[in-house]
């Protein structure tokens, strides 16, 4: 599942800041995927500087998300969006472990 805005002005893709979250021990991955698609993507896509979102199903009990922002400031401003949604939506029961978070600049 992915969602992404188009390229920047004049069709040129601009630099992005990316946050990867890796969730292990996921209970009922298909339920999580469904809820993320239906409920979370509309929320994160409205954050300032949002560029795109991908959710990766490894086929085991691991899900990974890749969220792209215009810059580090936009990523920093949205840091609590995923954790707040997980807590408030009840999805926390399906994600028993804290995610491994890897942020960084898109360099290639």
C-alpha cells in the first residue's frame, strides 16, 4: 500500500526527509494494514510537508512504514502523529513492540 504526492514544481522532484518505522511481533498484520489504509493515511497525509507514505508487509510478523516529507522540519513536526494514532485507535494491542525508527535525508 502506498500513497504519494506528485513531483515538485516544474515536474522536478525535490529533496525529501524520510522516516522508516519497523514494527516487529505484529499481531494480525492484515487488520493493521486495513486500519492504516482506512484511518491513518488520511490523517498523516494532511500534515504540513507530507510527500508520501508506503506500508510494507514482509509476510511475517513484521510491518515497515516509509513516510516522506519535504524536509526535516516537517518530519519533526509530525513525529507524534503515528504514536498518537496507534494509541488512540486501539491498534497498540496489535503492535506489542515499539518500532525501530530510522530517520534521514533522501540522498539518491
